[in-house]
């Protein structure tokens, strides 16, 4: 999809050099990919401590029961 964007040339060039990328397209693609990854990580961190487990659940026993017999 062709898109025209007004991006600060100095900022884009700085990102390109830091990322050791060859083109503006690679730079923008990498930046968007990293942006998405960071947002997903942030959402995961927000979820920490919000999951309630069953009271009395013995995760060690459950893990042993699922392990194949040796």
C-alpha cells in the first residue's frame, strides 16, 4: 500500500543510522514493528497480578500429573 507521510527527515535518518538499515522503508517498518511489540509487552505487564487462580490449586501436582511417565 503506497502511503505518503510527512516525516521529519532528520529523525528518520537518525533512526536509519542507529538501526543500521539501508532504506527509509526498512526504517519505518522496523519502527512500527518495535512499536507494536512494546505495546504488546506493556499490555502483558499490565495483566500481571490480575489473573486469579483457583484456591487450593496445586500447580506442582498438576504439572507432575501431566508429565509422561519415565
